[in-house]
C-alpha cells in the first residue's frame, strides 16, 4: 500500500504534493488530539440529575397529576 501511495505521489505536481502533505498533517493532529481528550464517564454526565425525580408522590398521585396535565393540554380550542 505504501508503494502505491508513493508512486501516485511522485506522479503529482509539486503543488499537489504540498496539499497531500498538509492533509496528512491535518489528519495526524486531528486524531492525536482526539485520542488525548479524556472521554467523560456516563456516571458524571447524569450524576447532577440524581434524585431529581424523587418527588415523594405515590404512583396513583402521579397518575392524577398526569391526568390533570393531559386534560389541561387536550382541551378544545375555541
């Protein structure tokens, strides 16, 4: 594969060889910087929401509130 790349590169004019070299540099820096960035863990991402859904309401009480919201949003427009 390297031989094919070199053969094609040698057949290109100088200004295109410079573009290929620039592109190789771009790809190298792009993927080196992507490897160096630590990936955030899922636990940290959702940790700030931990406990936000704890309302203290029972399931029937939540159903009543949801039904009230549905009735409010589904009223006819006149």
